[in-house]
C-alpha cells in the first residue's frame, strides 16, 4: 500500500500515538494514506474509533511480534 | 495548580461507602458501554480523549463546578492529559485515576464476612472491577483460599498480616471468565491445590482431586470444608459447605442470577445438571446456610457492608432463576438469548488448564471487561 507518510509511534503509550497521528494527518492530503507503527496494545481500538469519529478510513491493520501497523486514508 | 491523583482504592471505597463522584470516562464509546465503574451514586460523562485533543471547552458546560471530578481512561495516561487540560480551564478539584480501568480490573477489597468457631475467620475478597469473589478461611494459624484470582499477592500479604499460613487452595471449577491464581498461589506457598477432577481432564499440571463428600480440615480447631458436587456451570462444578454454616456456590448460584451452562460449549448437555443442582441438591440443604458465590453482576447484589452474601432460604424465595417451575422454560432461559461471552474466555480456559502461558501483560488484556458468567 502506498503511504504518503509513515509515522513511527513505537514505544509510545496512550495518548501519544493518537496525539502524533492527529498531528501527522495535517501533513497528508485528503485521499492520501498515513501509515502508523505502534506498540501500544490500546492503539488498535483507539485508532479505529478516532478514524471513524474524524471521518477517516482505517483501510488495513497488521500485527506482528507486538508491532501494530495501521493504514489510514484521510477523509475529505 | 496541578492535577491530583486518585487511587483505585479511593474509588473502591467511594463505591462501597456510597459516596458521590463525577466520573469523566475518556475511553472510546464502545469500551465505556461494554464496561465501566458502576455505582448508583456516581454521575458519568463519556467523551473519548481523542475528541478533546483540540481543547476541552466544548464539555465544560457538562461538568460540575462544585464537585470533585475524576478522569479515568484505560491505563491512566490519557486521563492525566485531560485532567491537566481541565485544570488549565480553571477547574480546581480535578483528579486523574491512577492506573485507569486496568487497575480497576485488578483491585481486590477484603471484607470480613464472619467469625468462625474457635477464633477462625472468613473473609471475602471483592474484585469490584470484574465482579469476582474469592475467599479466605482461617483457623488455628492456617488458611484456605477459595477461587483465588490472578493477583495472588493480595492473599499472601493478607495472610501475613493475619499471621496465618496458606495450606490449602481450592477452585470450585475451571474458570472461564478470569485467570485463576490457584496454581500460582499453591506453588508459591507450598499449599495443596484442589480441583474437581471432572473439570481438570485437560490440565497439564499436578493437582489434588477434590471429590464429592470429601472433607478438608483447616487448622487444629477443625474448620471443615465439605465438597458438594454441583454440576451445571461446568461438569465438575463443586460447592463447599464451610463449618456447616456457609455455602460457597462457585458459579452455580449467585444472589440475583444463576450460572450459565454454555462457557465450555455444552449448554444443551449441562442444562439438566444445572437444574438438578439448583432445584434438587440445593433444596435438600438447610435454608439457613449463607450463600457465598464466586461472582456478582450488579452493585445491587452487594450488602451494606460491601459483602456479597445471602441466606439460601431467601434466595429460594427471591432469586428468579430458582423459581422457574416449568422445565422447558428453564431450558430456554439458560440456553437462548444468553449475554455475550466473557472476553477471551477460550484462552482463559486454556490458561487455567496450563495449556498456554501468556505473559503478565497478555493476561491483563485477556481479563479486560465484565465477567458475564450468569443468566438472569
């Protein structure tokens, strides 16, 4: 998947992954994808809910050895 | 002005003492609806922290001005951030709840249920966040623990305080809603770990099989724990009669509900056992026995003193699950329209069998959420 930007939020605890994601989203155009790497277990449910409330779309997420990857498409 | 912290123990005491508190829960709406700190005297507002990143102005009107506000989240990070924002807006009586819902899930509150003969004592450990109840019976310098939860230090520290040695550890059945601390507690204290063998067919460690009509003595003063086979929630479920006065029902009978038979995938098979236990075996026992269950579901089940206990005779007249004369109707109630199953209950069962060994953090995650062992 082509991401316009990759955000490294590894090692950060809640609320920082979302705080950083929100900030990084400002550098991405509508329709473009932000890729996020996080290790906080709560990131999945929080990012899913945050994307929904902000009008973005969580396109895909993966988990491998404690590393979570998310691809969020910025809404209009 | 800085944010003050409130401990989970403070919150537990407010719940048990019926104090008022305004709780601002900043987890997601789903998490909040699934599970929160319940109290009839609390006021609530749920706004996810990520909706407040640009400021808290929008919710200021919904917050009380002359009452303490406790902010809570999953682990304590976001609540700290939101509480700081509220203080910046000029609110002064604002607290962040340390450890959040994770700490709430793990907190145990010991309450004395009764004295026993010859100086013995009976304590109930109330796990408010998950509704788990476990017990300590002491007598003659010894202690037995029944249905221990994962936080075994709570029992070892309490035993040390009382000056008693834990010699016997029991589980009434193979738990599906929480990780048993029984095995670990037995290993660290050298106590005997008793399990009903019908539930332990797949366990991969050594245990002492507990069979119907077995008696275990605690201390020289002979507090007697009498095993009473009472299948239905699981095939091995066993109740204990302590000192001829207390009936520990495990997950078979609760104060305002009864056990569900489906968590091991056998609802249809076990519904007959459940009915037999509740409507025949328990009926033969003295009405004067005090029922001590392994769970509570709603705060209304707590007594004034924070314990969960009721006369068996009272339950036979008031508990809906004990008053369904029609067998078909009973069958439908315990097999159809059941509440959702507890979080990760299959993994929890496998952990309790010793088949998988998740690390501490994984065990915490598996136990998030309410227990859901009952049908009403």
